[in-house]
C-alpha cells in the first residue's frame, strides 16, 4: 500500500471523506487522492516521494510556483512581529492601495479570509445598497459555499453531481435566479419581468468552475448595460481570474467595469485571503461607515497581507503576464496537436494564466450545456494516465487548470510527451 493510500484511510476516521474540501477526494475521477508533503517551483512531491509537474497551483494562488523566495521571505520577516493583533496595521493600507491601483474599478476594498466570504459579503452589500432581495447567478458558475450562492453551482458541486445543496432553505434559494451563462437574451428576458427587484448579477467573467469557458463577445458588455438600465449592481467574481488572466483581471481583458469585484486565491499568496471592493458610493454602506454588517477576526492578518503583497508586487513586474500567457499557449496548443495526432477528439481554452481541457468533438466549448456533454470518463482516464506520468492536473473535468511563472519550457515539453503516451493509450 502506498503512503497516500495509508494516509487516506487514516484521514477518513475523523475527517469527513478524508478531506477538508470535497474536490480533493478524487470523487470525480476515482482512486486515492495524492497526499503531498512539499512543493518547489512548478513541482509537487508526494508522501511516497513521487515528483509531479503541478497544474493545480493550490487551485490558483501559486502563480509564482511553490515556495517562491519573495513570498516566503515576506512571511518570514513578518513572523517575528507576531501572528496577528485584530487591530489595524500599516500593511493593510499598502495592500488596499496596491489592489485599487491595479484595478481602477475599485475605489475601496475590504479584506476577508476566503473567496466565499468575499462573494457572500458582496451580495449582502448589493442587497443592502439596492434594498432588493433577488440576485442573479449563472448555472455552472461557482461563487463559494454561502447559502444564496449554492444554487446550480459549479466546481465540486458539479463534480459530485449535486448542483444544489440540501441545507439551503427554499425560502432563501427562491431569491436566487439562475440563468444561462453566455446567453444575454436569458438575462434581458428575466430583467424585463422583474429587473426592478434584482439587487445584483454575480458572474465569473471567465467561468473557471465548469472547466474554463471565456465569455462570448457581448455577454459581459450586455450584463453591464442591463445593470445600468435597472439600477442593479454588477459583481464580477474575480476570485479565480483576478491577477490570473491579466494583472487587472478579466475586467481589464474584456474592458468592462463592474460595480463590485470579489477577489481571492492569488491575492493571498497561498495564505487564506479574500477581498471585495468597488465603487465608493456602494462600499460606504459597509460597517462601520454604513449599516451593512461585515466583519472578521482574522481579516487583514499581517502574515497573509505580507504574502499577498509580495505576490502582487512580483506579478506587477513588466512582461509577467505576456510570459505566463505564452507558456499557457505552448501547453494548450501542444496538447491539442498531440491529441489530434492520436485521433482523440479534444479541444482547449485559455485566457492568460488559466486553461481548460475538453474531451469533445466540438471545436470550441462556449456553454454550460456543452461542457456537460464532454466525455468525463475519458477525462478520468486521461487524468490518471497523466498522474502516473508525473503530471498533476485538477482531479475533475469541471475545473480550470493553472500555469505558474515557475513552469519552464522543459516542463511543458515533458507534459506534452506524457500526454502523447496517455492519448495513445486512450485510443
Ligand atoms: N469564487 C470563485 C470564482 C471561485 O473559483 C472560488 C473557489 N474556487 C470561490 C469563489 C470560493 O473561494 P474559497 O474557496 O476561497 O472560499
């Protein structure tokens, strides 16, 4: 028995399913989750001393690779001053200034400790600000596990085949209107019926929790128009895309400005951080300035701020995203070529530092319905084949993949060579 197998058995005694977050359990792909003990640059090392090229990057944060020295040093330097005070610190100002400089649609920003908290707080703020209860989300988008947002959600919910969760009161879920992603007509229709009751639209501007699906031309622009027309708050959930698809997030790539933005992952450098921010006139409704309550014992934690700020400084270097994007292009174009050479129906998507892999006859996948039609069994076989070859992909057909600055051309070529063998075995 491998150490991972032993540990997985031991983990299941006191941890539900042996994991502290569901997708980690390999339910979507079958088999035993790999237990890791160390990361370095583009690589992960498991408890059996196997080495993997990592395309999960802790589900997004590790855009510089593991154990980046600037981030680790920043945390080390902060460590000796104490782990947290629950009182204001100077580094929180530096962080807020940096985020608002990088994303000009943010006049103000509040730090929290996870992406879930960021989106939950942003929709409460939108509801408090507009004095409306209804919210709009899109099928297959995931915005964390707060009650209002666990309706037809993506990511682990799709992986487990349970898009809506028991435990969410129907009386709350009825305020969540779920529409078809990338279909602006469905949005216009819903707003024509009840637009004046809708507090906010929340959207992943590049959907990363139903594989990786970029917005079709006009979709984000259309959301902006509809929100302007009905006085509805437009929230871009950039927990995944922020500092990932470009320094300024998807809003800079597609040139559409939301009213509120939620952030997570990269902003914490690998430590637990989230944030939400946006227009001053909306953000001023948050306590203690306004009446919409939101708080956090560990919010703005100095270690987490040190890690996040070091990360944001590093990714702000000129040329960072051009280089990252070129690596993703090399990977996705290469995978497509290798699949074609092996006669496997397969396509990819990519925006900046994130990508999607689809086992489908279709040339491009642009909708939730199409992503659900992809061959999930074939993905599972591909996933396990790659794992055996020392390549760690997200253990689900419904997750985006991530490349880091630490990945080299050699790493990508090794990945393509592995994929060539695995595709051949899938014929
Ligand atoms: N929003 C999006 C777009 C996400 O991808 C995620 C997590 N993958 C979340 C929100 C929730 O963030 P967290 O897991 O940090 O609560």
